[in-house]
């Protein structure tokens, strides 16, 4: 790739600190939710918070947001595979 076309973006230290604080906050929320009875929504809320935390880590700390498109494609493929495994596991548990 031509050096003029390739422009690397790197988050500032302030961004890293804000993301770290957000991760701490979401971890605290996860611990709090674990003690609250939300019925059937507890798992959904916990998975939603985990997805937000993982997207922050993947995009900012692993620099996927600023990487080439092929890395994003493979990340999407691995995420899709994980979702399929979760769905198959849930169906296995439901129909036992």
C-alpha cells in the first residue's frame, strides 16, 4: 500500500482512559445486575453489557476500528460462528 494513502489512526491517552473508565462502569453494572432479580431478562442484560464491553475492547484497545477491512471481515465471521454455537447450545438445553 502506498505510504501516502496509508494513514494510521491511534487513539489518544485520553480516549484510552475514558474507555477504561467505561469498562469499569460496565463491570460495576454487571456485578449489580447479578444481584438483582430481573427474571428472564437477567441473561439478556448481562449479554448486552458483555457485548458492549467487548466491542469497546476490540475497537479501541485492539485497534480493529483503524485496521484493514479484511480483519473486520474475519472478526465478523468469528462473531457469527460464536452466535451459531450459542444458538445451538440454547436449543440443546431447551429440547433436553
